[in-house]
C-alpha cells in the first residue's frame, strides 16, 4: 500500500473577477446568436438542448465563429449558468 505524500499541497489563489475577465458585451452578443444550421436552425444558442451541444463536443466543433460560440455555450451549459444569463436577454 503506497503512502500519501507528506508535503502540503501548494497554495492557490482565486482570480478576482473584474470587467477585464468577464466581458458583459460579449456575453450579451453570445446569448443573442441563433443556430445557423441543422435541426435547431434559428434557435438561440442559449436555448439549444444540452445534449445537442455535447454532440458537437464529442464529434467536433464547426469551423469559425459559430464553433467558438458553441464552445463557449458548452461551458455555460456544463456549469448550469444559463439562468444567470437569461436576464441579459
């Protein structure tokens, strides 16, 4: 049976959230983007079903801006942050 390391974990600090780390304008634009193709064409990215966004994660993101936007939406949905963004609509 192996022993646990005796050295304490390294210290970490939380980054302060500020206007530099979160860009409200970009978030407001992101939540107003509509899916341009596929089964949910015309649907706000924020309203896409999570399994649909996960499908892109597994099978590959589209090229270009929509791929970047879907990646961001994946992280938002992954952590359940949609309710925080709805008031921005």
